[in-house]
C-alpha cells in the first residue's frame, strides 16, 4: 500500500517563505495533516488562519522543537527553513549559523528523540560552484553543506532517512523576492530602463509547482524505504538559458522590447556561469516549461493575452 494514501502527518519549516507557502498549500489540498515550526512573527501570521496548519512557535530553544515533534508525531519533516544571504557581513554570521545550522540540528535531535525518521531537506546548487562535488559559492551555501554533514551523523546513529533536494532558481505566483522575472515584469510595467551584467551566465529556472511536486516525490521515496540513508538530488528544469536568452524569451512572450542595458553592471563575486549538473530525483521531472511559466505570470499580471 502506498503510505501517502493514508493521510500522513508532516511538519514543515520555512512555511512562510515562497516555496514553503506553496508546499503548505499543496499538502493541504492533498489531505495531509500539517504542522509548522516558525519564528514568532511568522507563527503569528500563520496562526491567524483558522483553517491553517497547527503552529508551533520557535524562539531559539531546543526544547520548543523537541516538544513540537514529540506532540505532532510527523511521518515526514519538510525542512525548508533557512536564512538566505547572497553576500554577508560580519554582523550576519550569527543569524546564518543560527538559522541554517543550529535550528536544523535541533530539528534532527527532536526527530531522534521522537523516533521520527523521514526528512526532506532543502539544499542549494550553490554548494557546487564550478560543478565541484563541494565548493560553496558563498557562506550561505557553506552553512547548507555544514548542516548536511551534521545530518549524516543522525543518519548513522538515529536511523534518519533523508533526501536533500538541491534547488536552482525558482519562480512562480505570489513571489515577493526580487528575482529576475519579477524585475522583468516591473520593467515591462514601468518602461524604465534596467542595467544588467553582460548576461552570459547560464540560469536554470524551475516553476514552484514542479518544485513542490519534487518535495512530495521525495517524501514518497522515503516512506517506501526502511533503511537509513542520505541522498542528494538536483531539482532542475533541465531547460537552461543564458540571462540574455531569458530576457529575449520574456520579450517575445510579452510582445514588447524592454530597455535593458547589458554590461551596465559587473558580475558578482563568484558568479555561477554554468550551473552544476546533479543527479535528478528518480521519478520526477519538471512539467511546466519556461515559456508556459512566463505566460502564466504575465497573465496573472494582466500583461498577456492568450490570443496574442
């Protein structure tokens, strides 16, 4: 019998983030019983929805996480909570360590004590600069790798079954992050010029609906296996384009040229020019093409007519 048929229980961290919020909706629609562990501000927002998940507030204490996992008894933990910083300063080191290493370790210890064994973890392709097995683009990526190293200890000693999904660029509706497609939509609306780098870096964009499917597929794999393990998979659309090509595709679909000046900005330090080629999650592939995803975004903004 497929375990996912029996209304499983899941704890989600990072539920207030872009991907986490979409995953929360997907789990709810598919009949999962859901709880979230969230910091005070996010917990208040999540708890304001009477039809929403059970909310456990986290203020940094290990005991809070232990009590949440023990009480809710999840079959799967989806760990998306993290602090993303493309570049950091000295004052941000403590928050990075706390969010990306300490909290995850507290979660693993809580799983050990509650004998909860299935974890779907979130990594980043930025752990693999220049295609290396491990070469972090920035300190954020280094903290993600550090957590994976701690995870291996719990796999070996606590029987944890884990899959880490290393994500590339993601996009989709209700995205408040200042990512590429949001910037292009703003430029389309305003007509204002925008400066970019030379645009030769290759990008891999995956729609959030496909990303959520990957998380569910990973959970299903874990629930159908008994042995402790940690496996790493790439969640890649396998549809890769340079920044220049992406802008051209967007302009084609929107039916309008944007005022983009390539070369107006330098590449960032350790710019990823060619994305890592990782092993794809078994049984999963992206279904929403980049063009279709762009059409959906433009349609939602009333910037695209299906007849055009």
